[in-house]
C-alpha cells in the first residue's frame, strides 16, 4: 500500500513525473492528457486506476525492496478446484503433496518424482488460464503491469496482455521442478505449499484447514522486469523517480 500511495501521489502532484508517465502511457497505447488522475483501487485486481473523463485504465502493481520472490497468489486448493475444475486425480495428488510437506517441510519433497509427469502435464495444459486468473481474473480495465524497484527508485511499466504472453511462453518453454519438488513455471513463477506455521493459529499444521496448507504462487518481479528490458520483446518504459 505504501508503494501504491507513493505512485498515486507522484502522478497527481509531481508535474515532472506526470509528464514522463504520460509519454510512457502513449507509448503503450493508453491515450491520456494532463487531466489524468490516479486513485487507489482495491475493489478489483487493479491496485491503481488511471481516470480521465470516461476513460479508466487499471494498473497491477508489484513492489520490490529486498527479497527476490514475492507472493503472487495464495488460496485453498478447494478454491482452485472450483475456479479451474481440477480433475480429482490431480486434486488428490496436490492435496497429498501439500500435507506431506506440512508434516516435515525441511525433509519432504513437494511434488515427488513419480507424480511430476502428470502434475507437469496438468499445469502446462492450463498455464494460460492459471496465469490470467492470477494476474487479472479477466478484469477488462486492467491494462498495465507496473513493477516498483524501491531500492533503485525505478519503475518499470508494460502492457499487461503482452506481459502475460511473455510469462505464458516462458513457463511453457522452461517448466521444471526444483530439487525440493517445487513447481517452477519458467524463470519467474513458482508454486508450492504456502507454509508459515504461526503460533497464533490453533489448527494443527497438518490439518487441511490450516492456512499454511494453501497453494502459493510466488513471483520474481525484478528478474521479470530485467528480462523484458534486456530482450526488448515487448514494449515497456523505465521511469526513475
């Protein structure tokens, strides 16, 4: 929230920053003038909305300060089953994998070797639907993807659809499993048991209802931004502030 408030304030109050971001938006085919206004928008997958008259463009914001991995999505496996209709065999395998790690997160592998072919096949067949659900939930106004590198005070912005196509292609070509059985959707996204067995939670960590037994998608925002900037495959902007 601090990052989002900072960006909103820059757009609304800093004339130099507004001028730079307007040039960026025009480059990304979002046509705004100096009457643009930014607001924090928490009712949707957008974090910030840019408005001008009847125009509204949503921005998904990811911020990075120190850690390379950031939580992208966390929800129960039951929720995912309702969302993308996971087959019973895949659901049971993922559930057993989550509970196995809950018993001993240091020693037990998430997706064991004998399950990797069928789990890999499922994720690859559903990769587009999974990533679109996680990043946008098909929100029509969500057009832009912004990464705020707070360490270097640098903002990266690109078109959301182009970002998703890049991530889908990368995941399809570079799908793998780590030594711990963590699912790697390419170079930037991983899938694992969430973990985090806090003392405040009274439910045993091996109980299916424990929040640590959610399925967690994690993302490397800076690695993604650097890869896009280096490859120049998709249009993007870099703004120093």
